């Protein structure tokens, strides 16, 4: 176990990087942000200022010269794989924003690089650290609702993207697809986490209801079967705000059920009354950053490594295949260890 804080270099200083910087500032006892790399100097300086970090225009320069133990990748989707491979080759641990990468070939390359180097890669799946999600998984693990039969997740909102402000997300080559591989990635990893197993097959219907200027879908409905028999449903969209009674996630099992709007959690055992769980307020990103740092300090496995990241990518790529073919598509996990969640 190390006696010093984990020293991190941030790669990419765009929008999501701000939440990550706040996460570092909230955990000074275990982690320190010491460097920020971004080709746009103004962005790098803005993120670095709060932490007193040094700045670089090139992340390869930062990896080679900064005194860091790990990197935090907050780049556009299509740039993730190269940054992961470069960091692993330098022996740096990795926290990577979603999606882990974009293709089966990239997934195999990421797996080989990380496992050859013996470094830890944690997927930045922030919603797993919401108090309602953590408590739901605790109740499921304790057997409160018995063997789980079905799970559902929803992540939909009215997105005000337009051709002028959508940037790299408008093009499938840089985003990897449409809404499903972007915002839809969150309910996909959450579904897998609640199901408690790796995915095996997927059926999907993809739609473009409103954002017709973008490549790819703006909405998706996805069915997933998991190795343990659980069946999951994902609804996700940039086209609309869901109805007020739509749960963020739910699970039903042989003994009862649970559901949440994302902040509160309710569960009911068959024949009993619905119970509401009192939950603390929490910052998902601060909890995520702390989990990454303490995993490295203690030498423990993070909640979701590259293994789970590739399984989530498998769900999404199978959904795209199902959308194209109109048939159920198998989940392919090239190069990944096939352990359950």
C-alpha cells in the first residue's frame, strides 16, 4: 500500500473534465490532480487553475514527463483507445470516460495493452456511485427481492443540440454511433450492474425522432438477455423528456421489487408495504474519483474495469447490429475476460 496520494494527469479539458476536477478537489487525502493536457491552452489552464496543476498541450508529453501515477481520459470517443494504449505502455493506471472504445478491434487492442502492462483501468461509470444505485445493488445482493427476473433503466431528456453546437457528436466516425453510445451508455452499464452478469444477446429498435441533422439515432429501445437469465430493458433518448412517472431504474424478482427516480429508492417484498430508503446526498463524480484512488492505494479491483467496459460496448454494438438486421444479435466480447459483473 502506498503512503502518498495518487497523482493524476487529466487528458482532455472539455465539459465533463470539470466534474472530474471537482472530484479531485473533494478527495485531497487520497488523490491529487497534478497535470492537465489539452491542445487548447485556455481549456487546460481553466481546469488546472483550481488544482494548481501544470499544463501540457500534448498528452504524450505529459505522460512522459509529468510525475503521475495515473491518467484520467476525458477525450472525445474516438480518441479513447489511443490514449489508453499510450498510458498503459508508460505504466500508468487509467480512469477512462465512457465509452471505453468504439469497435471490437479497439476492444481487443485495449485489453492486450492493459493486461500486458499490468496496469489498472477503471471505467468512469459515474452513475454506479449514486447512493440510490449503490443501495439497490446492496439490497439485491442481500436477497431482499430474491432472484432477479427483470431490470429496467431509463435515461432520456430533451436535448437542445443543433447543427452548430453538436460538434464531434454529430458524426458516427467520431462518436461511434448516435445517442445510444453516448447518453445511452449510462443506462446500459447501469442495467448490467443491476442484472449482475455479462450480456449474451440483444434486440433493439433505433429511431431518429427529432435530431435529423445528426448521423445515428437520437433514441433507442433495447432488450438484453444476461448469462444468469435476467432480461433487461433500456429506454434512452435525446428527443424527449419522459413522463413524470417513469422510473430511472427498477428490478423485479421472485420475492419483490425495487424502483428509483435516481435519488430516492423504494422497495416492496410481496405481501408487505412499500418501504422508502433514506439516502445520503452524494456527488457521483467525487465518489467515483475516490473509488479509483483507493483501489490503486489498496491494490483492489475497481467496480468496473476494462472487462465490464467491453461488455457494455458489446451491448451497444449488438444493439446496432440488431437495429440494422431486425434480428436478435449475439454479444461479442473480443479479447475481454468474460467474468461476470
